[in-house]
C-alpha cells in the first residue's frame, strides 16, 4: 500500500506541451492530504479492530468460565439432592426397623432433614437466579457491543 510519503516524493518527467506543473502540484497536494487522512484513519481502525477483538476474546473467556461455573453449580446441587435423598431413605429404612420410640425420634429427624433440604434447595434456587442475572447482564453487554 502506498504511503502519503510515497505520493509526496513521486516526481513526473516534464515533456514538451505536457500538463501544467502548477495544476499537477496542486492536485498532488490535495491527493496527499486526502490520502494521508485515509491512511491515518485506516491505521486507527485497524487498532480499534485489534482492541475490540481482544475484548471479544476476553468476553468469550468470561462466558466459558461462567458456563463452567454453572455446570459445577448444577452438579453440586445434584449431589446435594442425591445425598439428601439417600440420607432420607436411610433414615426411613432405619425407622422401619426400630421400636415406637425410635419411630418418634426418626420422625423428628426427618422434619429437621426436610427443613435442611428446603434450605439447601432455596440456596440452590438463589444461586441459579444470581447466575441467570449474571448471564443476562453479559448478554446485554454483548448486545451493546454490537
């Protein structure tokens, strides 16, 4: 690609009955000025593209991290649910084998476990809502970038 300096340094041979040197010089000056502006704008736009490309890559990295966090949170919630279910089943089986006194005690333990499970479930729902908010915010940021 020609640079403004290349255009400025260009010379033409003078021939008999050729073009007017003043007109050619004036046109070249105008051409150099316009070309220099375009050349600088092109460089600035390339720099801007580079910055935006880096920003997009950073956002993609953040998105991947958030997706991994969501998967981990989902897996953790499933483990908590399975563990709570397994523990509840164990308590129920144990309660069936014990006497009336043990049945009353196990019933109390089940109530506590249900409260704990409900609390854990509320925590999971709260975390899901926060993650949805973060994802929504990121999507809005990405849409604003377009």
